[in-house]
C-alpha cells in the first residue's frame, strides 16, 4: 500500500529521544503515548437504505471461506457465510449456526446445529452441510489457510440430522474458539463441490443476512439483502451492498470525502487520514482490535539470533514516537504481543502479569549494557521491509537510527510488495533477512492464539524459537481457564523477555463512514461478524 513518507528530517526531529545518550537509566524526552478512545460499534441506524457503497483495500482473490484469511476477503464473507459460533463486536463468543457446543470428553466436541436455517436457495441447513464444510480443511488438495486450528483434528462426522461430532487427537482449547471465525464458516455441501467455489462465476451458497449477487472482476462485487434470513436481530437494513476495489489510497480518500464511497475499514492509517478526520462529509472511528505491529525475528545465526541483541534494540526503541509519527497518533505502544483485547478470560490474572512487565519507556543505557554483554557484535543485522510502504520505511528508519545510537549495524532490505508475502511461507525468501515487519493478528480473544506461533517446528516460527514449546502444548490442552491463564502468562513473560518477535504497537481498526450512514461494527470482529447487517440511515 502506498503512503506519503514523512520527510526524514521531520522524522529525525520527532524521534530525537532515540539517539540521546544520557547518564539517566531512562531516556529523557521520550514521547508521551496518545490518549485514544476505541469503540466496538457505531451509533445504531434509524432507517433503511436502498444501497451502500463500500471500499476494499484490494480485490478479493477468492470468496472460498477456507482460503479467506485476509482483510478484503473476510470483510465481504462475514456478511454472507456464517460460522458455527459468533465472535461478537465486544469480543465475546456466542451461538451461531450451532445452538450449543458440548465437550463431553477432552478430545470430543459435539455441535447441535440450529433448526430452521435455510441457504439462500431455500434448502435447509443440515449436519451434512456442516461436516462437509469443516472436512474441507482436512483435504490437503484444497489448501486451507486455517490449518493451524485443524492440526489436532482426527475426524469430523455428522452423527445425527442436526448434530456434528469432532474427534481430536489430543485436547485443544483453540479449536472450538476458532469455530467463531471463518474457520467455522459453513457453505452448502452441494455448492462446495464446485471446483471454482468462491470465484466470480460460482460465488458461494451460505445462510447469512446478505446473498451473493454479482462480481465484476476489476470493478465491483454486489451483495443483496437476504429477506428470508433466520435471525431477525441481524436482518440487514440496507437492500444492496456494493464493494469497490480502489487500491490507491489517494483515490480512495477522495472517493470517501466526495461521497462516491460510503465507507471503508483501514488496517493501517492511510496517508490521507488527516483529510478524512477533517472531512465535513464523514467521520473516523477507531475500533478495538487484535491487530499489532511487530518485527518478526527470522535469524537462526548472527547477532539477531542472540536474545540480548534483540532485547537491547527493543529496550532502546521509543514506541510512542512510532505511534505519533508513523501511525499518525492512532496506535498505542505495546509491551507484549497479545494486548488487552485478547483477555477473553481470567482478565485479572492477565492484567497482573501485564503490569509486572516493564513499561515501554526507552532505556538506552541498559540497552548498551546488554549489547556489551552480547560481545558488542560488529556483524550487520538485515531488516526486510515492504516496498512502497511509508509505514515500513519510517519504522525501519527509526530502528536503524536506534541501532546506530547503540553501535549496532542495521541494513534495510526493500522487498517488492508483490514478493513480500513470500517471507511468511518460503524459507528461501527469508535467506539473508534477520527480521521483517508484519501487521499480525490472532483471531480469537485468547492470548494463546498468538503465542501458539512459537510451537517448535511451527510454520510461522521463523527463527526456530523453542523455549516455550512445552508450555504452549500444555496450554492448548488446558480447558480449565485458571490453569491455562497461568501457563499463558508464563509463556508471555518468557517471550517478552526473549523478544523472538518484537512488539511495537497495537493497531486499531480505522473506520471511515459517510454522514448519511451508521450502524457498522467498529471493532476487529467485523472480519467474522455480519458487520453490515446494522448498516443503515443515520
């Protein structure tokens, strides 16, 4: 995504605290964090609308739920394809297409499917549809993007007309929670047999408050209100929802300000955020989120493979300055990978553990001491950044300046935007890269969902960090919430200290809506909850 870069001189001025060396144990002049209000919903609509036009940051690659692990795809699908459970705007989990989920043994989940639900073609939802949808994740030929939640699944079977039983190889607390995301989305078993499921030609066949209308590649995607929807509380207030694919941010901001487009979710602040905030035709809402900005460690040798080097760089950073300059005052400094919105249980335990972790205030003197203990490395640390991204570039410039203030050599490697995604899946793409930036998120309100990435041998454990593997496995098997919280807080303390991934900032949902519309969900669950059902006239 292309953003206007802040001039380096201004960046350096705003971040001077990063280069200060003083006798004080804490850096002087560190930036004050912003004071922000985060919401879960916008004001309820007072009436219906015939049509709302919404922009996506790019055109979806597919609408097949098992390959929908991204922003644009889930923004659309959340209004069409419902899951067994619902992740609500306030991060709760409630019944969806399953009226209840029973756990009679540690390795068994039994789902009772809701009666009276129909697909858009009028056919009734059955256990066979549910089993067929979930079993698609177990077929290697289909290539699900939700495989981490199905790695412990032994079998999925319809064990009654309206009952589905999932047998696990071992206890797994994340599986059931994942049924509130697109991992638990249900499509018609007959429609799922289409080889081009999710394409413009085939679309999808689901049960949600909006039906699939049409998809004109390169132009727009249209959803129609499902007037036979089963849940009256979420009956759509707008008859037609049209998605545009305006990828260029300047063009998108102009379309929003002019009223050509009624709204958009941003996962990173656009260069024109200030113009949107000042717009007379609409308003910006910051929503609670599970997304965070992080530096992912990928080094298995060299200076950045040393925890003390990572600790030193992390300790010297002015995260509040990143929020102010890079994120235009929208992001909060983050001392742990999993922030407060992940605390879906045992909040007091997580709060106590969080407060025990030192705050994000830069400490250059201690950072330099750690580098000395690491042997004052002279080798270069290479950080990969996405090309054409001011957010990546500006954060990298800050980290490079911080490293130089410590005497650490840092090189920035620009990777073309179309190749950047390979860093997540291809070890060869990570060769010569010690770390790279990511807007990462877990999917459910459980910190374990984030720390599971550090399973030994896991596909996203890029630097082979194995120090918490045993505890992660124990935690995934711990259905008792107090026991799990104790394990997860121990994991969090170790990960935060070792910095295999460096927490930088919590990223809110940035929602812009035209003054004529309201009722959209403002928080992160918009990716899995029918966020547009309440969208209507102000």
